[in-house]
C-alpha cells in the first residue's frame, strides 16, 4: 500500500511540475509544440535482424487486437471488468488517435544564439505506467569564455522511475560542477590541464561517478542516521532510498560551442549516433558515438572479469549480470553495489524482510556494476548534420543507418503527404535490409523516428502497437525517448 500511495503522490507531483516552463534564461522560438513542458526537466551491437522483426510484426498484427481485447475483458484474471471501465477503453486506436498519442510529448526548439545548434527535437512514448524514461536539456550561458555550453541527456530507468527522474534533475549540474573545477585546474585536474580533451573526459566521468556515489552510498548513510520523525515524508525516502534501489542508464552529450567539440558520455545501453552527409558521394552515413554496455558486449565481459579476479565466468551469465541485469553499467542498482551486510540492514530496517543478493554465493566482491561512463570525443565538422540520442527502445527496432536515413529524408524534404496530417501516404525508401513503408507526416524528427519504428505508413501496425496497454505493452515495446540535435539549417 505504501508503494501504491507513493506512486500516486508521484503522479500528482509530475502534473504539478509539468506546468512550469523550462526557459533557463535562453531566447528561443517554439515551433510545432504540443504539451511543451510535459516530462521535461531542465561498437555496434547487433540487436537482431530488422527483416525478422518487421516480418514477424506483419504476421502477428492480427493477433494484437485479440490480445488487447483479452486484456481488457480479463483485466483481473478471469474476472470481467466493470462495463463503465471497459467503455472508457477503445480496443484499437484510430489513425488520428494514434497520431495524437505519438505527438503528445513532442517538443521542438529553434535556438537563436549562434552556438552551433540550430534546433533540437525531442519526444517520448511510454510503455510502462508511469514511464521510466526521462530527459533533460540545458544551455549554460554563464561561462568564462562567453560562449554557450550545451547539454542534452536521456535516461532509461529500470525497476522503477526514481533513478532516472533524479538523473534528469542532477546529472547535468553534477557534470557542470566538475567541468568548472577542471577549467580552474582544481585538485586532481591540475596535472591534466595541458591536455584539454583528457581534462574534460575526466571531469565528465567524475560528474557521473560522484553522483552515483551520492545516490547509492552517501544518501543511504544519511537515511540510516536520520530519526523517522525527521525524514520529511515520502520525498525524503525517495531521494535517499528508492533512487538507490531502482536503476537507470544515462546518455549525455556535451557541446562546447567555442571549439565545436562534442563529448558523448554513455553509461548503459542508450545510444548516440551522428548523421553525416557525404557531399562527394551524395549519401548519408551513420557514425555511432557510443558503445552499448551490456552483458553481450565482449569488452564489457573482459572488463568485469579483470575487475573481479577469480570470479571469471561467474558474473555475466547469459548476457546479464548474475543472469538478471542487462546493462553492465548503470546508476543506482544498489543490489549490485552494496555489500551483503548493508543489504541485509536496509531490507530488514525498511522492508522488514530478508532478501538474498544477486548471484547468491557468487556475490563476493561488489560493486559489480559501475556508473563510470565511456566518453567519446568528436570535433563537429561541416558534414556533421545532426546527432540522435535515444534510449534502447528505439535501437531495438531501427539500426543506426535506418535512423540516419530517416532523419536525412526530413532534412532533404522528401515527404509525400496530402491533405490532413493523419492521412498517411507511403513512400518506399531503400533503408536497411528492406524497402520499408516509410511515413513522412511529422515535422518533429523524434516523432518521425518513433512512428517509423512502429509501422510507419502501415496504419494497422501502428495503431495496434500503440493500443497495447501497460503492462502488456512491455512484451512488444519499451519506453522510448529520442532527442535529435541539428547543427545547422540544412
């Protein structure tokens, strides 16, 4: 009951903060915005054959309607739900309703600061209820150089939304604090000062690691030393416990507009892909700027084995940490970081239960999961047109090349729509392994990607996929958050 009450309180909280505009002292023009502030605060890994996914999707689409009907008819086991409840749910969304759902959280910002970023589009589509993804953007104008510093982050939560929500508020400030110390040559940064690239990479990594230590260790010490009468209610428990118990991947892009340097920091399996236009060849190319950190990545397996000598082969099991957690790097996820005695104390004190550690007797030398990111540097050039940051829900369905060509088609203006926005007309493009049916009806690049990840111009597929209710929708699609950053008008 306490958990349910807290989730309810959380929903009210989100409704309240969603009405606060995010300006950050920046002048910009809003364009094609719907629910502008909702949910906003401030090498290749093979994910499976696109051909198989789309073929399978076509085969099973007729069955989705039956699944949805069965869910609503048997919402509580074999008990029929109340008729009034049933009447409030249409079995399958209409194309217009599907489009409305797709665009509910979309936002586009046109910047007017001559800082190297012309525009950015964002959108989110939930599968979990509430959504476990969050995002944040910030333009820092208070710099010594007088030039802007731009930050864009996407945060893919798991086992709850608490950690990802916290990251959307605190990760950028944590990284900014470390960057300021680095530029001042403070402490450990003094010896790195001559090498600017290494200096910035170290600062970003420290910003990630120090925040995770605050979430997982320092906050717990405060909680254990605070009398119940002084805890301050659910918000205090959330800040100091639930954010440690749940987990989140994090992907952060930092752009120094003075030097055109782009840094991408990745913890987990969200991904950043650069859209490059090769003017000589007249084609779009995808450059992946992050590496998926999961138990299927051989580099990650070797890293973990090296950090835990004598435990080789006992940690990553069937592509997951102790057979359970897929990302090998994450914020929170304290059950993979606390020692056994601390876990016993926490679960006994706050949950009145005993709970074993992941891996049982194999759990010997935590932490097994780290928030330390891999940071990639890239100098933004004239052929670099845009950057896509997205949680794995998008990359599960589209390849790097498909994503870049889809956004590229928007830039080139290759749309074929007539009449109302909801009247989808198909245009076949040679993308990936298949000539897929692509819909060109959205101005927002993030919405364009999400639509085409779920059927595109096939209205039947799109409507069925978006009609699936939580939690059954998680068997078919994940939460998706996408941010597309454009470096120029073209």
